[in-house]
């Protein structure tokens, strides 16, 4: 009889996580990636019970993991009555089919997990349509998994369509559904384009960054609105646009979906309309969670994703958020504050390699409203430059002119 987990865990679906890193990947990095996968699992509403790791030169083409590790996972899944096994990579349709047959539980890969989160978080008609199309595109090559029961039955009445098998009929239906959703998205995209076109006279600023870095919290502070913000991955899926006025300079501020390591290509493609807010922005405010041990890698992930959507050459203002949670690592030889200095001050942060490499960079805490005035001043300078270039006769307040002229003199 399978052992039971504590009742609290069994109220939700239980999962074990599986990672197959290369043999050269550091154990600390593997654990960090698994922690992110566990966070994704928690976000979707499941409970992580155990993590399995197997270092391989190449994943097994049949079951992704080797036979010994597969037997180990199977024993644990059976003993503890686990509901699903989640992999930190994309699996091929045949790998999913083989793993389901071997383990006898639901198999979820990274793309499916992220798609499920997006499906939960999508609120607008456009984002729901985008997610639905991405889901159909994901399942299309995997439809054989849904019809494996037919392989154990003999042919007969109702088992075949006119001139095509059941699975071929199903594929045709899914392709037709994808085509309908694509047409619907094109219509929604045209509507959104007209809306964006109607507001082109204003400077446009887009918040970008890795997921869960505090973009929505910053959006609320700058725009004095109430955008949903939560300490979960992909808390914001829909693009939100608000008008902001700083020192008599108006601009549009948009909060966009967060990026993440191994973001499924099909999601990037299907969210084209939402990402147009980034493509058409005059300035990108790249928000970084400086308290995260891999914030530099997150910067690279975001920069690469921006290149993928043809926005890598846009002006960027780097904003390091959560400075109140940042601690200097004792083994960090790059910092300019010495080992073991603990929590640095704002002035100390301004002298670090981070400030020098990414200049100009702003250090803030959106949660505790630390150094937000510096961010507002930099936005006034950057947005104001574009605004006054477009409208040289536009009225403005004396403080803005003074600040703008002071900045020019310093440069």
C-alpha cells in the first residue's frame, strides 16, 4: 500500500522534479534552476515533494533519464503515490509517451508547466486567445498520447473517419482550431494597433525584466494605479498601459509579461501582440532583482529575449530593485565593499562594478519606496528629451527645465 504524505500536501497535486544538467554544470547552479522550477510548480498550484538530478552528456532519447534513474523515480512515485513528474526541459512526444507508460503518472515538461500558468493568469480576450493557440500548438504533435487506448482495441464501427484514421481526424480539427485562433488574433492585433496608433503622440516607456522582479509594484508606484502584483512567477501576463505625468511631462507606461530562462518559443511567438508594447516603446526600463544570486544571468536572459523580438537596440534604463534585500556575498570578489560587509548602503551601491558597467543605473526598493525620486528624475530626463524633441514648443515647468539643463551641463 502506498505511503501517504501529510494531509496538507495531499490537498494539492504532488510532484517530483527532474533535472538532467550537463556534467560540467555546477551543483549550485543546478540547485538554483530546480528552485526556480519548484517556484513554477508552486505557482501552478502543486506541491514539490522531491527533486531528482542526473548529470548526462546527452539526455536519453527514449526516456530523457537513464534506466537506473528512471527506476529510482518510479519507485518513489509508486511508494508515495505522486501525481505527476515535472521535467526542467522540453520533452519530445515519444519521450512523454514512454515516460507515461513507464511511470504510470502525468508527465509535465517545462513548456507545458509555463503554458498552464499563463492559462491561469490570462485575463483579456487577447491573452486568453494567445495562450489557447500556444496550447493547441503544443499538443498537436502529442495527440498520439491522447489516443493510446485505441491501439489496444480492434478496428470497427466508429473507429475510423471517412478515409482517415481517428488520430488524423483529430489533428485536422486541431489545425483548423489553430487557424481560427490565428485569424482571431490578427483581428485583435489590428484593434490594438489602432489603439496604439491613437496614442503615438505620447512618449512610451515599457517595463521589462525577468519574472518576479517587481515590475508591477513599480508600475503601481509610478502610475498610482492598482496593477495585480504578487510574489509569484508570471503574476502579470497581460500588458497594462497607464498614463503617467512627471513634472508636467506626460508619457505612457506599460507593464509587460516577465521573461524567464527557457521561455518556450511558441509563447514568444504567440504573444507577439503583447510584446508590441516593447517593440514600439521609446524607452525600456529594465527592472532587475538585485537580491537574486543570479541577477546577472537574468539580465542576459532578458537581453537575449529582447534581441529575439527585435528590440535589442532600444534605449534602456537599468533599475536594480529590492536593494533592501540585497546582501553582499562573502565570496564575491567583484564587489567594491570588501568581504562580509553585509547589507551595503545606497552610496556604496553607487560605487560598485554594477553601477559602473551598467551606467546609468538606478538602485531602488519599490516595496519600501527607497530612492524612487532618483528614478523619477532620470525618467524625467530621458522621457523629457524625447518629448521636447518631438514637441520643441511644448510647455513645461521650471523645475524640469532646470533639472534638464543641469544634466546637460554635467554631461
